[in-house]
């Protein structure tokens, strides 16, 4: 599946990094960065967790 | 379990509903909310919405498609009015009754008000839109309460060209939340910009042309915003037998009664990480607790997990981004462990007993804060953490 990030909604909480470190990172202002756009099934649970805990509803998973 | 009801359709309630589906629950899932809108986000209300940078459409927590995919029995614009745990039903204001096998309570809080008419509060989209219409250049806004909410609104109003006065009963705003030193730094941001601040004053009443203070003095204003804290929405639980006292009282599993769980701002639960019961009004905790409550409701009894988060919140005021981890209230000591208070760029660590229990950062990169979150999550000893991270203090 594909991960979409709306960076201008991001509030820099870093919750996504805590949930899925290998998919998300933060820049120096704390704004989330996508390390990988495509995630395989093995990473899906963590990314879903990130979607759920993001306090800005800035992350989405889309089917391709 | 074939019928689960979630009451409260905001951050915590939505998160609980989503989690139930993710965990594989495929029975009837009813989400009840007294607001007419689909679940939306509140933090931007005192930021981008008040500043008119965003229109309300951006607040939606999920797209209509994502919401539809949950297959909810969605009841919006109708309040729950009573809970009968004995026959496992929730009664609604429209006269209907919802039988349940499992229940999640996520009814949040509402603003505390003051006597008198005509003041604004800031909790809903309508509140924010009503206030923003009035924040035109030159208008005099009095904000009662200089907590995080009041401070954010003051910052936006100042930027919009209003003449802003903050009124605060404590000698230094936010002292009980973040300590006096840090409170002073945050307060300076207002003073530097010409926002007026009067501390040690108690507002007793909202009047036609402003507010009245306890000493009888009158402060004139065109608009008054009351931001003096909130009250948990628990009235509908009266007579249910649940324990209510500054929130729905829950154990470490977020359980209030058998098959009844609660999440978000409305809950006072026992957080084993800090060994104390707490009620937290933070956006991320609401979502996390919604997940935890849903999982514990759906799990086999022996598979339940205590909800032991490191609370986190952020606040945007002027050009400051404030971020805090942990439980800062009731701390014994605050130490600046990075940066400098005078520059408004720092990390402050909080000690309770011999542990690191909190950290607050202003204008610091994420890496500087993350290690402190880790220290709190692992219950690190104060003396180890503070000594190893600030060698400069010792040299
Ligand atoms: C202006 C503002 C700014 C904020 N900024 C930040 C911030 O910067 N950072 C941060 O961490 N947190 C912030 N917060 C706090 C954050 O928004 C809350 O912690 C979060 O909304 C809590 O979610 P909740 O679902 O528990 O409760 P709520 O959001 O209060 O939702 C509860 C819902 O239940 C409904 N309800 C109540 N009673 C009933 C009933 N009887 N029947 C049916 N429905 C009912 C309510 O109307 C509401 O829709 C802010 C809050 C506000 C108001």
C-alpha cells in the first residue's frame, strides 16, 4: 500500500516515528518526513498505528 | 460480542471505533455524537481556524470514504441521556434505546463558564467561527484565563490586530502546569508584543461591556473569551452506578465497569507508569486511549494491557512551538537541561521523587526531546539522566 503524508497539516508530535521508525522521520522543525512511500504487508500494522495516533490526521494509507 | 456502542464522536471515540474494526470486530458498531458534524479535530480551532488560515472542511478527522469504510451505525446530532448497565442499554435524546454488549464512553469535556451573558468559549467549530468573526483589528478582547488555550487565542488575536488583555488569577500563568520559571518565559512572549497581562485577579462576572473583578473593578472589552478550564461530560451517567469524580473513574485498563470502558478527556484512570490516577486533556492521549480501551474491550480478559502512556501535548503561541512529555503537575524540581530560558529555546526536565517525570521543550529539534521522552517512559532516575546530559553545568 501507499502512504500519503500531508506535511502542511503535521503538528510535529513525532507520534508516527514512535509507531513506525523505518517509515517516518522528522526534520529539524519536527515536521514528519516519509522515508518510504510503498509499504509491504510486514510494515502495515505499524503504519496503521501511525495513521491512528497522528494527532493531525495527516497520514493516509491508500490502496493501489 | 455483537453490539458495541461508542458514545462521543470525536478523537477518542473515532479512534476506539477504528481500532475495533482493525482488531477484527465485525458486529454492529454504533457511534453516537451530540454534535451534528462528522468527527473533527479541535487543536486547530484555537490556531489555524481562529486565524482564518483554514476553513472548517480541513478539520475532518477522516474522509467521508474512510468513515464509510468503517461500516458504522452513525448517530450524529443526538445525545446519550442515560446508561443502564444492569440491562446494558444506552438511552438517547430521541427516545431510542441502544442495547450493547460492550460500551466505550468518550464524551470529553466542555468549557467551564462564568456568571453573566455574552462571553465566548472555545471548544467547537461554531465557537471558533463565532469568535473569529469578531476578531477584527482594533477590537478589545479580554481573555479570562492565561492557560494554554487562553494563551493560544491571545496570540492569534494579537496577530489579527486586536487589543488583547489576559486576566489570570495566579501570580504567574501556568505555574501549576509547568512551574514558575517556564511559566515566566511563556508569559514574556505576550508582554514583548504588547499583549496586556494582569495576574492575581479573579473575574467574578461577565458584564455587558466587559468583565467585573472580585474587587469590584470593571475591565472594558468588546469581546470576552472565557478559558478557565473544563468540566467532564458525565451528567448522562448519573444513576448508572459508575464512579464519577472529575471524570469517569477507570482502572489501569480503562475499564469503568464490566464491558464498559472509557477514553479521552472524560476519563480519570490509573496510569501505572506514574503510579497515580490522572485525567489528561491532550489530543494524542485521546487517540491512544481510544485504541487502548477498544483493544481491552475486545480482548480476552487475560490478554488485556494496562494503559500506561507518556502523555504528550503541543501548543503553538506566536512563533513558539511548545512540546511537553510526561506528567508535569505536582513536580518537585525543574532543571533546564538544554538551551537557555532567556532565548526561548530550551528543554526543561521535571523531577518528581527521584525520577524524571516530565520534559518541556520550546523551539528544539525532535532529537533533543526524544531522549527525554525515553527517560520518562523507562522511569529513569533523575540523577543519572540530568548529570549525563548536561556536562556543561558541572565544568
Ligand atoms: C481549542 C482547543 C485547542 C486544543 N489544542 C490542543 C493542542 O494544541 N494540543 C493538544 O494536545 N490538545 C489540544 N486540545 C485538546 C484536545 O482537542 C482534546 O484532548 C481532544 O479533543 C479530546 O478528545 P475526546 O474525544 O476525548 O473529547 P472531545 O473532543 O471533547 O469529544 C467528545 C465528544 O462527545 C460529545 N458528547 C458529549 N456528551 C455527549 C453525550 N451525552 N452524548 C453524545 N455525545 C456527547 C461532545 O460533543 C464531543 O463531540 C485542544 C482543545 C481545544 C478545545
